[in-house]
C-alpha cells in the first residue's frame, strides 16, 4: 500500500524575550482551532527554505533571509490519508512586524507553556526539541 507523502516546512519564530510564535488554524481549514508553528506545503520545485520564506511573507507579512533559518529537527507523522514529513527551522531574525495576514490568531508563547495549546499530532513531538533549545 502506498501512502502519499506531503512535505511541509515549519518555523519556530523566536522573539527577543525567548517566546515562540504559534498560529491558530482558522475556521474552514482542516484541524481548525489547533495551534501550530507557521509554515506550509513545499511546492513543486521549491526547497523547504524557499517555501518557508514565501509562507512567512504570505501568512505573517515578514521577510526572512535564508541564512536566518536554522534547521532544528523534523516530524514524521502518518495521518489517515497521507504521511507528513515536516522539517522545523528556528528563526530569530526577520524584517517587518509579525501580523496575521490570513485570518489566523497569533500568540507569542513561553516554551514551557507550549504544551497547553492543542496542536496537530505532527507538531506535538517538536515541542521537546524547542524547550531543550530554549
């Protein structure tokens, strides 16, 4: 049985106070209401870093340079209809002010509070890597 592989790049934006940005999936999207690290699907012909730069501009209105994206870990999760592979990058430097551009709610969260936010199953294992880093 073959399962469709979906590649999604995610980013843990970390502010000067050591907080991590979470975005809440808006109504109408799958897993609406859950909190996640910003990012999105890697399009055909894109590298994960290029995808993140594009997604962060579209979703949050910020400009991120590729050299400011540091790979931290990845998630590999089997959902009922696809397998998700998601590299997680850390970014501490960007240009512009973070703002919701796609109707999502945003929240800056202390690393030790990340587990209090309901997340998609693929995002949950990433928390321990972030709390260790921060």
